[in-house]
C-alpha cells in the first residue's frame, strides 16, 4: 500500500512497484485520479486496487487495510508517502495550519503503521517505508511546521524499527531533497531564480525527479535491504552534505 499515490511521487512509486510485479494498493483522497491510475496499471498487466484514504482518519485506515487484505490476502509493504508542504514562516503559521500539517504528515504515518503491523505480523514480517524529507534532518526557515512534522516521522521510524525488529518487521525513512513535482513547481521551484539557486546548492547539479526517490523506496521494500532497519536513506543530490 502506498498512501498519497494518486499522483506525483506516490504515483511514480506505484507504477514502479507494479512494474516489478508487486500487487499495489493506491490509497488517496483523490478518487478520480486514483481510479485512473488503477486502470492504467491494470491495462499494462499489473495487479492494482484503489482505496479512498484520508491518512488522518483512523477509520479510513481500518477500511483501507481491510480492503487490501480482502483483495490480496496479506499486506507486507507500506509506503507512508502522503504529505503536504505549506511554505509558511513561523509567525504566519496559524494553529489550524500547524494541526493540519501534523495530522497529515505525522499522525498519518502513526496511524498507517499502527494498522498494518498486525497484518505484517500475520504475514511473517514486512517493510514500512516512511517518506520524511531533508527538512526532517536540517532546519528550514521557509516551512517550520513541515520540518517539525518530518522530524517526527524520522524518529517514529526509529522507534518502530526497534519495537518490531524481533518480528521481522522493518522500518526505514527516506529523505528526499528538492524533487520536481507539482507541489514543488508551485512553491520552491516556482520561478527560474529559485530553481537556479537550488541547483547551485546541489553538488550533483540538478533537481531530483520522482524516479530518483521511487527506486530508493523500492530498494527498502525489497529483500535486498533485509539487513536495514531504522535507517535514513537520503536522496538529495548531496545537498545536505554541505
């Protein structure tokens, strides 16, 4: 299951996983887009299910996990991908916006983890991949609520890894840098000057694309990463090295 998978980064992950033979559950609140992606993957021979999921709703998680198990008989991979990025300075951040960011970016990961663990236990193990951000590793003057939420994801991942390692359930976090998606194109990459500035600060000299992250997520879901848990996979073109 991949949350927030109807478009952008999540859709790239869903297509890649389906192409590798995984049975994919697309979970999102964007029903029309999710259903179109479900049909696209099915047309190319993949096995796919779309489910409606508001990640901040515990009842939605219960229903989504139940639908997954009903269709595919087990659940052994969860990608907590859903998130929002409001670039609002601290003093301009309202209490309502702070709560919304924490509900989606933080509580959503908690609820997803909580409700898939019992099914992974039944399956004999599993892999949880939480999409954090480089903003969860270093400070951000542009989006403090986002940074705080992604820092929470980073440490929740480590706590999950410790608690469930003995049950062969792994948890790792992914920390993308600037990735070219609809979300960044409307915010931090909205003008050419901002794009140039970010490229100049990236040692590899380019902006990331969704596939850069998707392949990292695929690795953490696979048996090739079986000795990794509680780890942080940074995919940022070297930006945080400096």
